[in-house]
C-alpha cells in the first residue's frame, strides 16, 4: 500500500496550480485574499475556511499518524503554509514554476 506520508504529499501536490485551469483557480483565490485583507466579512470567511482545512489535516495526523494534538496543529499550519507558498510563487511566476518544480519543492518542504 501507499504510505501515509506519500499520500499526504501527493494530495497536497494535487492542490497546486499545476496547469492552466488550476492556475486560473489560484488567481481567483489570490484576488479573494487581497479583498479579504480590507473586507472584514471576507476575512471571516477566509479564517473559517483555513480553520476547516487545518483542522481536517490535524485530525488526520492525530488519527492516522498518532501525532499529539499540539504537534498535529503546528504541522497542519506548516503544511498549509507550504502549499500556499509554492502555489503563490507558481501562480505569479508560471514560467519559472512548472508542475515538476512545484511538486519537487513541496515534497522537499513536507519531508
């Protein structure tokens, strides 16, 4: 079977802007982030979205990998920050960040 760490890395890579379609989705998301900085209603939606994502990742780390809750929460934040960081770079600089580089960089960050 597939080990949990590899499955996590692959799942996170699938979120990246690996092609024109997903790069378009990331552009929309980045525009939303920019608006959320100035609009409290959007900022609240943004916080809730990330709370759900990090909560789900943390729960998976506790249940699937036996992490202690505090370590799971910190690790979930780090995973989301890594995905966001690579995703932003690849969205802003698509010619310098092809799919292979995105996957390679994210895998390095997550391992």
